[in-house]
C-alpha cells in the first residue's frame, strides 16, 4: 500500500537547497526503506474548501498492511510511518548529507512481522552472491568474488549498481548514474522535474530519482522483481540480467538526454509559474 504524506509549507527561497536534500535523502536513506521524496506543484490531497495551492514536497511510503487484522494494529503502523516520515523530513531540512536511520515497521503480532512474498520463492543472499559472481565472470568484470559483495560496474559509459537484501527476497534494486546537470540546463528546474516524476509517476513505473551526495550525480533507481514469470518464482539468470541491464542503462540514458533537451532552453524558473489553479 502507498501512503502519501504532504510536508509542511516551505519558503520558496529555500527550494534549491530542499530539492537537493530530498534527492540526496532518496539516495542514502529513503528508497531502500520504502520512503520516496517527491514534489508536486500543489497538494494532491487538501481539505475541502481549502484555497491552499502552494507547491508541496511529498513523501510516499510503501508498507504492507495485509497482515494487520485489527484497526488498532493498522493505527499503530500508520503512527509509526508518520513518525518516520517526520524524522526523514527533519533530516532533509537540517542534515541532508547524513543518513537518516529509519526504523522498521512495528510488529503487533508475529504473523504480521514479515508478510510473505507474493509467491513462494527459493532465493537468498547466498544465491544472489552466486548470481553476481557468474554475472561478473561472464561479463569480464575483474575480481568476481569482490564484485559479488559490492556489485558496481560500468556499462556503456554509465556506472551501475545492483543491490539485494533478504528483507525483500523477491526483488532487487538497480541504480544507474546518469551524471551531473550539464552547463546550459537549469539545476533548479531539473531537480523540480525529477522530484515531480517521483511523486506523480514513481509508483506506476517503479522508477525514482536520487542524487549521490559525494559527487552530485543524479541516480535513476529501479525496483525490479527477481522472477522472470508471474505465475511461479523463476529467478533471473545471469544472461537475462545482462540483457536487462543493457535495457535499463539505455532507458536511463534516453530519459536523461530527453529531459535535458526539453529543459536546456529554460533560462529561469519561478515556483509561482507551476502552481495549479
């Protein structure tokens, strides 16, 4: 289930700093915990008769409520997520370059502690390391054993990383570094556009944007199922993974190039210009 939280009003003069902080927190804190920072021109959910139309930062949270059988358990989970969102936003505004330690969902009952995957699977960190080892060996990546621990490599000029954790046994994460904002393109408008994608299209596409705090490069993050079929669990092979990565890097490069071509001639940007009526 996706929950949408609207963040408190902000000073438009601080938008550049907040947008960078939001993208950085997506990279180092949020995405792997299911918290995605975004931005919308106006709140998607407002109180009836409200005239508020100010642009709003958002946090989308993905959490499984299926194992919670009582209203109290659901309330406890929602309160916990609300507190985590507030913690993440406070970090974004005050300590954007530091990781925010987000706690896991509370577990009112044993059955609700870790909802099972959508289908029975036979996969874990050991099998992931074997997949990474085979992937590196067959692609000519040096030191396959080391690569299986930290899976970073270069493909068609782009750095990419693969990440897996036993807490999400049926899925893995792909990150593609598309580079820094080039000269001639408004940083402010790029950050706004990427965060709007996160808020408006991230859930539908399983694609989110983030920023590497070490070099300021923009990162496309993809959430990818491990199974190649929907009816029963069939783990991806190293050859299928290689083909997938070719497509993902090509997609990331195309999206980034296309965005630059649309924004290159924009010389200025005011928050008031994107407010909706």
